C-alpha cells in the first residue's frame, strides 16, 4: 500500500496544471528549461509577477458549470472514523448556458499546501498560484436542457477530486454530466464544510491485499450512494432532471479505478467502467461484468499479471 500511495501522490503532481498563460489555447508551452528554472528552489518566481496557471481548455462545444455537494450517508458509518456517518464531497460538472454563473476555483490554498507537503514540494512550487489555477467551469451556471449520460469519477488514494478536474470539464463540454468524488479521509487534504480539513487516515492503514479489497468495496458503496443521490426520488442536485439514469459509467484512477470495477460487480445500474492505472482489488469471475464494457488502462511493468486475458 505504500507503493500505491506513492504512485497516487506522484500522479497528482502530473495532474496539476502546467505553467502557462491563462489563455491556454493561444500560448505555446514554455521550454522545459524555463519550467525547471521556475520550479527550482534557487530561482523562485518573483512575488510581484507570479506565473499564471491554467488547465487545458475543454475540447467540446459546450460551456461548463460546476456545483458542489456535501453528501452524508446516514445509513453507513465511516470506515476510517467509525463514530461518524460517511460523508462525501462531490463536484458535479455539466453542460451549461454560456456566460452564466461565476468562475469556479480550482482548490483552496490549504488543500494545495497539504498536497505539496506530501510530495516534498512545499518549498518548491507556489501554493497560491496553484490554488488560483484558471479552470473552465463556472459555479451556479444554468444547466442546458436535455438528457445526459452520467460519469462517476473517483481519484487515486491520497489525492482528491480536483485531480480529475480537467477530465470532468472535458466530459461536460462534450455533453455529459460528470461527478467527481472526494472519499472522506482518503486524501492528504480535502476541505469540508465548517472549516474542516480532512486528511488521509486511509494512507496509514492500508497495508494488505485484504485492506485494499475492503477499501475498493467501500468506495464502490460511496459511488452507489452518489448515484442514488443524483438519480433518486429526492435528488441532491438541482439539475438532476437532465441525467439519463440508464446511461451511467464509472471511471477511476488507481484505487478509484479498482473501485469502478467493484462498483460494476455490485450495481447493475452502471453500464461501463474504466480503470486508469489501477489494479483489480477484487477478483472478477469467468462471466466478467455480465456483458458490460470495462477498460483497464496502465503500464504492463507496473501491474503484475497484466498479461492475463482481459476480463
């Protein structure tokens, strides 16, 4: 599990925005030498001229809205802090009417500071510049009408839902609804309502294959609850009417990818899944996922048994 945590945290820095102008479409990437210099502790960026950062622009034709939900499952105890109910932070991205809502924020400085500390980069990269990264989504934007597929997105162990922002925005720009999920106590730093900053209790407790299987099942239960909250009789999201509950997929990175597979094993409402650079936390039987599509994506060298026949 220490390896899994290291891989997930290292991937977080790859998923962070790259330096560039806020108009990401117009500005060419800077030379590698200038990036190295700007990241070097001996050559910090001038406080009077911070380097603006931006995520890549979405490739679809639609503007993107983002709403944030604080969901509490009163029927389950948290697996890491058993005395409380299971709580999830969820960002819902959706096709929106252009020029409605207000610009969304990438992350809080406190969250970024904890991620950089976990990576040993607290004194190397600019906290505020990363937190202020320009994103395409707008808070409170008006959803476009229609019936939209839903994609549930689960991040890797140690990293939060904002690591999947670029993917979620791109899916929404192409006409889908994407819900990124922060699983409580499974990231190095995630802000919850009331000024709470939850840290990664799971990172210190996942040690064995049995632990990993349990965590994968727990995340699958989280994702099923999010699906209930978005498509049930009393949906938690104001735009839920646009979701087509017959077209649901689950996509995850690392532990989140394992959770996507666990979800397909348990929830027939989910029609397809993708595991990005993760393993299968639970064995898949000879029948696979009952004819539903599932994609495993990763480097063979990083995944023992990757040469086995696909499920």
